[in-house]
């Protein structure tokens, strides 16, 4: 099939393009950029693709709907709000990696993203594509979850869904490599600032907090809020979400382990560890989310470590999972399962 991709010059777009090129069901990837820009070669726009003959054409919604069967947006927040309108009106399949359609409330979007929100009807129509829990088949607009949200929600799901923890006790200490900040220049992502350094940022202000809360409250309306902190790591790729919560009276280590194993035993991209805690290196370059659980019976605290590659499971990889669901392709088609070594 033919697919369209808008935003190939960003980190998530680059990875998604690589995945689409290797997908056994994709015959052609058509690349699009700004509607007023001239066509340019992919190799010029992204030197890492040296030797590629692909071209980035000006964005044109009618042309895309005529020649492609689905469109991926790997654009910055606020951009997709406008670009997606003709596709929504035509019920044309969209997989959106931006945050524009993840939240169901316009006021919440404005508060957290500080941008004009999409129409309320469009927000309500969008499908939140947390692939392990929401089936994209039959949907027309899929909002790919954020990277922090993916790691955190997968780490919390069994605890919240099965009522194993006190709902007001959730603390999340999440850490990300610098690629999670995108390509836009910023003082805190300069090499001299990130190298041999740790930086806490966006305390209580990160835009992934409301989508995490939105999903948690769907699973369990008793969750009032979470404490969520983000830290920038001096690495390129990877997210580690360290989660702490107080378990309810009578909950045991065995009950916690069974909850995670029962939740994910049919999910090929979530691996649960009960004898060790996962590390970033075992998931970088793959679409896996690896989860480890430790329970302290003295403090009655459960500690969950959830690790992903933010550009794969946290972005392009999960987009392909949703693509596979949408078109009934095999669940693992086009998705890497071997980590980058050493």
C-alpha cells in the first residue's frame, strides 16, 4: 500500500520513515513538508539518508487522499491541528504522533500545550492509541500516545485497573534521553549542558501529565492526581519511568507479579521481569517495553521500573503497532525486536 508521512525531518519522523520503508505491507512512502515550500530531496533535508532518491513534496491534502491510503503526522504540537482538518472531514485514516488530539478537553489542551485547541468534536472522535489496551481497528483518527505517557501507563495499568494500590499515592520519577526534546535548539540540550549532568525540568508542568491522568481515570475514577517529575539524561535515546505507590492492605508480592503477568501475557511487546529490574540498553532499538516490579512489605510500597526506546515504542514503533491494527496486519510486522549493541 501507499502511505503518506508529514514531518520526516524530525527525530520521530526519521525513525518512522525507516520503519515504513522496511514494512512488508508498504510499497511506497510519500513524503510531504510545508505546503508553501519547494520540493527537495530527502538527502538534502536529512543528510543521514544520503543516497536516497526520495523527495519531500509540498503538503497537499487532496493529492494525498488521492494517492495514499493513510497519512502519518510526525509534526510538532499545534501543526497537526490545522493540517488534519480535511482528513477528519473526509474520514481519511490518520495516525498522529503529535499531541494535538490526545486530550478530549479543549480547555485542558490550551492549559498544557499553550496553543489553540482543535475542535471539540474532533477531539472526541480521536482514538487514543495506547496499543496494548485500545484496538485501532475501525478507527479513522489515531492519536499516538506520548513517550512518557506510554512508559508510565504501561507500568501503572495492572496496579490501577485491579485496584491494588491506594489511588492517591502514585509518584512517578521519569527520565528521558535528549532526543525526546526534539531537534529544536534549547540551552538545556546543548552538549556542554547535558554531558555529565542531570537536569530536572517541567516539574508539575509536563504536557504528558494530562493524558496520563485522562487514561488513569478511565481505568479507575478514584485516582485524583499523580506526582510526576521528569529528568533529562545525558544520553540520546531511552525513557525510564520509576513508579512508586502504596499497596492496599493484604496485597502481596505474588499478587503484584500475577497482576502484571496476567495483564501482559498476550502482549508481545511488553515483557515483565520478576527476578531483576530492566535497563535501558535492553530496549534501545526495539519496540519493547520492559517492566520490573519490586515490593517492600515493610513500607508497603511497590516499585515499578518501565523502560522504552522513546523514538520507537514511545513514537514511531507504537505508530506502526496502530497501523498494523488499523489494517489487520500481523501485530509485529515491521517492528524491530533486536536491541542496538553493544
